[in-house]
């Protein structure tokens, strides 16, 4: 049959030449695409025009996350805290450089000797964007709901972790608020300026009455901040517009009056290459979440890279003090000494990041540099410590003691790009001195799941904690609180009471000199005396922006404020 | 006929129920606790137990699992999937908000995929030279093999960042739909094109085509008038697979192009163990899947006289 068909077809003359035409079109398309890809970008020739701030314009900002709700008092990601900071204000402002707590919505404050009562004297000219006044009743209503939540409204106790032992807020007069705690809480002063996840930003009484569901209408989420919500589109973007009549930026910022920008659009762009491509093509003015490998190419193309280390602790290895083999202090010390900091600095980190020199980030008041002492690379000393403790080299190069191998199991989060390569570098170095570090570096949900068995299953938990106050050490390592190193009676050679006392003291004073001394004692104890933690590196929040953008502020928690931001072209 | 109908509908309902129950089981077998994910991961170990209990009670996570299942099932039957753990919004409006974007993307991509598939099949059938035919026939497997995120990013690089013809992200009217449509249509067109190429080839060799040749019809005329009609029908049979491809592709397409949609929302909901939201979307997708297969099962007899005859004599499939 097919012969017949072919025969019939062959009998008709060939007329069409379409395969050649189609082929030519295909070649042209591929070539054109290639040309477009490789063609140099000639559009970036803007000159930097610094000088007097220009009013007006829309800032197109890109970031990886989106707000799951416009309510700034809850949230666990960066978009939520970042946007919340520009819609609400806090009682105080922590200076990102000095760590000093300075006035904001509170003009002044005092506290009792026990540090259980904090009295704030409020500014009198502050209003919410719905016109209602900001006063002590509002502070009380906010703190009450923030700490206790409201089951009927579906509001979680978002502030319960930040303000442990909160009793009540008293309102002796309209502009005085007294916040009371069960126990001394020196870190509350810094907490009153807190700008990270689940922050104590003030919402108007009309917003506080709303249920969690009603708060997903952004127009009903009312704050006192320099911007107000215009729209919120989950997964896509949040748009803020300038608040008319705003005149209470933190005095430390020296910004008077309203924000310069008319509007900010926070565009959620999950893909790294799309964020950088949007920046270079001019679709956005600035982008957060710049990957370590993108920094240099963007800088070479004339974009400005700005960054700030994430405040609080460094990325740390918390060493489990009650689980074999990290219950042996020789092993813990060997881990501290056994890895090459310089290798990580060169191969994993960029100039925006730094190798950890303490468990505290350098920006935290009371930070002490240990790079010359316990946190140095000294494989010989590490080997000697292990030899002395009876760890003998086994046939495969991994040390053995009493028939048990020196295997250290690590649980970490893969959310930061530098984490895994940094841990792998440490893994290689430790292998050379006979320690087998096994890595389990997973996304956040898996991490939280595995973390429930951290006490009995994991020698090392690798994470970090964002809080620009030395009391973060008590929250993270205090045996009755976070207990990061699982210090218990079963931890050999560790005096639990001493740890509790030494870390707990950080909550007992706000005198800068005494606090500094306590912070040093706490770091000495954690890093040197008991070697409970091996700090690795200090992560950073990195922004790349076009050079017509000015005045993006990183606060003490490394979140951004846009009240002082302007664009030279004013568009 | 009635029995056929009841059987098919029963099967569709079973699929939806099974999807609902399976997701529930999976989410509870997973070791992660949805309550933990409401807190900063670095602070999870510092959450006081009473706070954790209060939050768990707020969402009903503290009750026995079987009771939670029955309550959820009962509510789901009335169309109430509860409230999203992460946003506090009811699940149904949350899904309905983003559904139009995904439907638009999926419908457009499907239309484009069909066009691409038919063009490939027609080109392969009408090609006289063997090498051209081989080349065209290799396109479907090529289309399936290219990862969506790669083709999406490549397309963005060329048409958004370099040429500036289309916006790179977000939902900004028709122009922002072009690149995602093409990106999603390419892998979806693959299986359809493959099926069409094969059935076109089969039909092209059948007796009635030879008759047409003998009557003096041109190659183009035969393909359009005779082959096209008969060979197009089998594409319907893989409507289910196509739907699956569209849903899977939309997760990545929506992520690369930063569009809102059901795919991306499901991914986020799974990452945060947002049980009610995951169940809502899974049931929606399962219902869509079952409905499409049901429709295909029901209309196929109408289109194919042979199957109609078989049904009439009572030999139901």
C-alpha cells in the first residue's frame, strides 16, 4: 500500500522549498538569541548625583520572601519584618553602630533598680494614620495582645518569647507607660527597639480589635510609621505610600518630616538570577538577598553593594555537652582549633561576610575578639589535646577511644548559601586531625523537625540568632532557656549553676561598664572555660542598588528603613 | 449507560476523598510540627511550653488525630477547609484569590501547547525528506527534556533583560503573561505532540488515505481534510496527563516569573506545613483531575461511534 502511495506522490512535481526556508528561519532565531545574550549592556551610564535629597519617586525593591500577612507583629521571615518596620514605629531606636538605645516614640525612660519596671515617657505629637492618637493606653493594649495573644481573634502570643515574664503595663497618665515584669529583664530595653521577626511595632486600637483574618486587609492595618499600606498581594508584592504629616523618625537618624519617597514597591522575586537581571535591566532600583557569587559581577557593572552583618550571634556550632563524643571537652576544643579560618574567608565568603571571632557578632555591645586565643587555626594543638584525652588514630584515620569512633553529627539549616560550603570546609579540616564530622544540612521544616531530638541525637546544631544585645547569650545558652549546648547534670565537668549564674547576670544590669564585664565573662565561659560553642562566620544582609538610590538604612537588627531613602532622578 | 455514569462518578469522588485523606496522613506522618514553624527557627528551642500549647490549641492541633481528621473531613464536605495557619485567612478565599492567575496561565499554555503539538504533527507528516521528518519528530522529546526553570530563565535573559520586550516579574497585564505561557507550553506540548505524530502517521498509512491519493488529492489536502480529523481525537485521552503537567509546570513557572498562583502557594504551604491550605489545594487539584477524566470518559462515547455502540449493547468499560 505504501508503495502505491509513494508512487502516486512521486508522480506529482516538487514545488515547495519550505524545509530550507524553515531551516533558515530557525538558524536566524538561534543566532539572534545568541546575539541578544552576548550583547554588551550599553544602558548603564548613569552618573552618581549625590547632594541634597530629592523628594518623590517610587522605589522598586526586590526580595526573596513575601508577607504572609500584613500584620507586622507576627511573622518569621525577612519581608515581614522589613515591611513592618516601615509601617510601624517602636518605643526606642537602637543605634546600629554603638548599640546605644536612643529615643523614638518614647522621649525618655527610667527603670527601677531590680530592672523589673520600665517607665517610658511618650512623645505627645504622634498619631496613627487613621488619625487616632498614640498614648499610654495604646502601648498597654499593644503589649497585652502582643504577649498574650487573643484566642477569639486568632492572634498568636507573638511577643511571648521577646518579653518573658511580662505582667502588665500601667498607665499612670496619658503619656507615661510603665511595663512590669516578674523577673529582672535588662534586655527589655533593647527589646523595646526590636525590629526583627515578630516585632513590637505599635498598631492602632482599631487594628488591635481585628481578627487575624481581618488583618489580611492591608488598609485596615494601621501604624504610626513613615509609610502606610496601599496594597498587599501575597506572593507578588506589597506597596507602601508615604504617610502625610509624619514627623517622628528616630532623632538619631536626623531625618525631619515625611519620608522622601512617594511609594515603595516590595517585589517578591524568588529566583536569584531574576532578581539580579531585574536590577541590571533597570526593572528594580535595589534588591536584597544578593547571593555571594553575584556581588562582584554587580559591583563591576557599577551597582552599589551595601551590607550589614546580621546582629546577634554568629553562625555557630552549638556543641552538645552531654552526648558522646562532644561530652569530652578535649573534642570540643579540638573542633574549635581544628579548622582553617583563612580557607573559608577566601573560598566561601565575600567581603560582606566575616569569619567569626566570638559567639557574638562584632556589632553587639560587649563583643570580645577571641581570634588570637581559642578561635585560631592550630591543628597541632588540637591533635595534642585529643592524644592527651586518649583518642588514638584508627585504621581509617579517624580517632578511636574505648572502641568508639570520633564521629560528630551535625544538624544545620541550608537557608543561607554560605552555610553548606563553610561546613564542608570545616569537615575536611577536621578529618585531617581524625574527627569525622557528618553533615545533615536541610531546609527549615526538616531542621525544626530534627531539632526536637537534638538533645539525644545531634552533637552539633548549627544556626544563628538575631538579637543585637549581649543577653542573647542567656536566651540561647541559659540552661533554663534555650540551653543551646544542653548543659545538664549529665554534662561531665560542667557546673550548671555557674553557667546559669554567669549568663543570667546579663539580665541584671543596664550599667554599660558592668554589662560589658558580664558579657566578657559569659563569652569566656562559653568559648574558653567550657568550650560549648564553635563560632563559624558572621552572615550578612546584602543589598545591591543602582547608584541613583541613596540613604537605605540598616538598623541594629540589619533590617532596612526607607524613611531617609531618595532617588536622584525623583522618579 | 446509567451504570457507566455511576461508576465513573463514583471513581472520581473516591479519588478526591483519597487525596484528602492521604495528604492528611502524610502531613501527620512528617516529623515536623506546624506549630514550630510559626516561630523563628533559631528561637524554636526557647518557646515556653505554655505558649506552644496555647498556639497548638488555637489551631486544634492538640486534639486526637482521628478527631482532627473527622472534623476536617466534615467541614470539607460543606466546602470549609478551615483557616490557613500562616496567614490567618480562610483557605477557600485564599485559593480563589490566586486561582484565576493559574487558570489563565494554564488555559493559555494549554491552547499554545495544542497549537505547537499540531504544528509539529502536521510538519512531521507532511515532510517529504526523511531527515526533516526525523528532526521534527525529535522535537517533542526535546520539549519534555528541557527543564522549565532553565527555559524560563533563558527566555527572561533574552526577552526581558536584554531586549526589554516583556516585564520580568509579577502580574502586569497581558504582556507579562507571554513568557510564562511559552515556558509552560513547551513541556506540556511534548507528550501531546508525540501522541499526535504517532496517530497522524498511522492514519496517513490507512486505506482511505490511499483512496484519496488515488482520487488525485494533494498531500496538504489529505492531511487537513482526512487525517487531521481522525488523528486529533486520541489527544483527548491524555487530558489527565496534560493537566498534571500543567500543574507541575505551573509551580516552577510561577516561581521563576514571580507570579501569584496555586502552584507556588502549594509549594509555600507544604514548606510551612500549613495543613489546612495544603489540603485545600490538594483537594482542588484532585477534583480538577477527577473532573477532567470524568468529562473525557463521558464525552468520548459521543465522539467515537464505535464506543457508543459498545455501551448500548451493555458492555460497559
